[in-house]
């Protein structure tokens, strides 16, 4: 298996259904209370792109992409129609959007992350598939445009020798990103009569770690 750095057709992802899911064990105790345990560190996203298929041409585009990926075999990039940016919906990406870490004069590698939270808790999700040309980085509130590189296949920001952030410096970044997914089926059922009558096929995707 492999991960193909190909993005699912963008025009077909805009009306996709789906989103994040968690897996939690819940045990009801004899006193009426519950014991809850989180089994996954991060949420895992599921989508169904069948809803976006509106024409035979759309259907063929999905089939072609499905065949090129070998069904469930190879992963690929997918743009979440709602959650695809370090900024909030409707806002422009800035280099101050997300906190990556604090400098110590030595550390030169930082993982892109996106934080979700409120006053009670914050989750920091690793971002492993940033979009080319979208990543902006700031150190102590000042954007830097050189002295670092971004691995688009892992989301790792690496500062060049002699450019490691100074002690106490805050590293932040802004970016667009895709979700690494695979098809969650090895079979796509096609019934053109049913399709023309308005019944769309189910084409599920599931998030993976490449």
C-alpha cells in the first residue's frame, strides 16, 4: 500500500457529508454513575462523497479516481468542505493562526497542528497534509519568509541550520490543509436507472494516518 499525494476532485468534495468521530468506552456503574474512557487520542473523520455526484460525468470522475487508488489500497488527499484551514470559516489565513511551540535555541523541527477548544479543554490535532504554497510562519509575532522548509507529506516545519528559534520565542503558523483518507469500500454499486431517478450511490471515505 502507499499514499498518493493526489487530491480527490475538489468540485466533488464541496457538498460531501460527514465529519469527525470518536470512540469512547462507557461503563454504567451500580451506583448510577459512569466510567468513561477515550480509546482514540484524536478523532477520525468519515465522509460520504456519493451525495456530491450529480451527473454521469461526476460518477465517472469518482470511478476513475477509485480505480487509480486501487479501491481501499492507497490513501489520498481530501479537502474537508468545512474544516480545511488554520483560520476560522470566512477568515483569511495569517501566520499567527496556530501555536506550534516555543523555541529553545536548539529545536529546529515543529509539527503543524490545529487547536480546537474552549475554556474547559483544548485538543491539538496534528496536520500532516498542508497545501503547497499556503504555509505561513511567524516567530514572536513576526512573519518569516526564509530560513525554514515545510514537508508537504508530513506537515513538519524544519528551520535551517543557524535559524533555530531563540529561547522563549513563540512559533506560530497559518495554512490550508487536506485530510489523508482512503476509500472505505472495495466496491461501488452503480445503477444508472436508479441514479437518474435521484438515488445516489454511497461512496464512503475514512481518515488514515499515511
